[in-house]
């Protein structure tokens, strides 16, 4: 296996603007590369004037940001589309030496990401960038073309298995709401949410760091945006700071985001387990279920389509991307509140679904570990 500099394999593409042309609008995704914007956002989020957007031809490489999250992909789905003018567009410099799918796999691999992170320049985390000369100086393992295609085929097959497992998990995620709908859809929503929540408490506005020695961490609002509690979505607290006990997240807590985009404000999650070292920020509330309210029923109510729509409608804010929901407006949302025994029946069914989902998550974690191992071996000439 030979080693080539990335600059030997790609070169800056000649910039072509959309102008008055009619091109499909593409967005970057973490798993599926470049896709039509409607597939990612279910609607167009770009402005009306697309004249300065960059035209991307088939098999050109698009590099977005943050690059250390592997926000890059070759455009391989359509003859030509357009992307944000902030993105970089590159051509393959030597189509004989390198195969686009193989090169994309490498550029999105843990080995490449480690290189990006080590070479980023700038002081602000989300604004740090990788200068083109540094990007092009990266070393790329380059076996013969036939070997590149064999490696890509193996990684593609493994990735498809992971995708099927994620799809199964996504379907199970919708099952909880299906059970909720089938059990409670006919009940009138005339009870204010305040009858189901005895109290809402939040944390402090704490400035966290990506790294630090403090064992206590402060949650990001992304810890709940998926609908599942992700304790890893957190930052280290300043050294020496110990959060008050009532700010520490506990197992069984119902967490609600009071601020986010219109679509995500009010996102909620149930804390199934915790290390006991995560603190609430000021943008997350702990909801205390009222007497006679099951936490799983409360979460399902908060995540139901009707409640989500009401939260989005009642949220306010002058910013185009960040909205807030106040306690009075949230607690005034009408819900249905069935007898506690029926809530417990629902909770039992949901718990069974959660056990099944946990099995799938463990299998997915094993597949992720296997995929990482395959990548390591592939780009070290051991596959």
C-alpha cells in the first residue's frame, strides 16, 4: 500500500454559481452524504435567492463544517445540484489512482477525523477551521484501485447492516406513540398540564468546557432533543465547581427543554439511568410528576403530536432560530389525564418496548465497534 498526500488526489474545482439556473438544492447529512434538502428538513430552509450557491457536478467532493465531524461527501446521486456558497468544492485530480467512494470512506474515518481535530485552527470551538494547505497535506493510504473497491464494498455492506438496525430502532421509537394514541386518543383534552406536573425546576447558566478535570458535567439541550436522554451530550464544569444537589440529574427525572428551535423547543426525555454527576443547565427543566401521574405517561404526553404542536405554537422569541416556552404557557396546555391504573398499564407496555429497544441498542453498539475495527484494518492494509 502506498501513501499519498490528499493534495495529490484532489484539487479545487472551478467555482460555478447557480445564477438563474434551476438546480436541485442539496444539504449535507452525517450518514447519507449529500441529499435533496427536502429529505433532510422536510421543507426548504435556504433563502429565496440561490444565485450565489455553488454548482456541484457528479463525483465532486463537497467539504462543509465542522470538518472534525466529517461533514463532507462526494456528490454521487445526480448530474448536478447546488450547495451553500460556504462549502468547498473539489475535483478528483487523478481518477486512475483514487476511487471516490474509497476516498470518501477514508475522509470520514476516525483516523481522518483525528487528523482534522489535531490540526484545527482558531479559538472558538464551533468556528475553528482547517486551512486548505493543512487539509491537502493529510496522508491517505492508497492501495491499488481494485483493492480500494474491495475495501469500499466491505465497509458499505457493514454500514448497511448498521443502517437496518438503526431503522429497526426508529420504528420502535414510533411504537410508544402508537400505543399512546391507541389507548388515549379518544379521551378529551380538557385538563391543563399543570394538573400533571407538580413543579418545574431548572439549573444555572453554567459555562462548560469540552475538556476538564471536574467530574461534574453540565448537560447541553441536545441531551433531550432526540426524545431519549443522552448523558454524553454534556460539557465539563469549571474545576472546583460543585453543583447544588437539587441541580443534579436523578434516575427517573423527566427533563424538558425550555429553549430551542421552533421544532425542538419543549423536547423531553426520561432519565432511565445516570452517573449522578450531570447538572441541569438553565435551559432544561426537571418536571416533577403530580401525585397520580406516571412518569412514562407524562413523557408520552409531552412527546405526543398534539402537545408538541401546542408548545411550538406558544413558544416566543425574536431570534429566527431560538424560541422559548414560559412555565405558564407550558403548564396551560390542555391534555387528557386518564385514571392512574390506565397510565400504569400504558407504562408497563412501554417498559417492554424499552427493553426490546435496549437489546437493539446493544447490538448496534457492537456493530459500531465492529465497523470501527474494519475501518482501522482497512486503512492500515490489514483487511
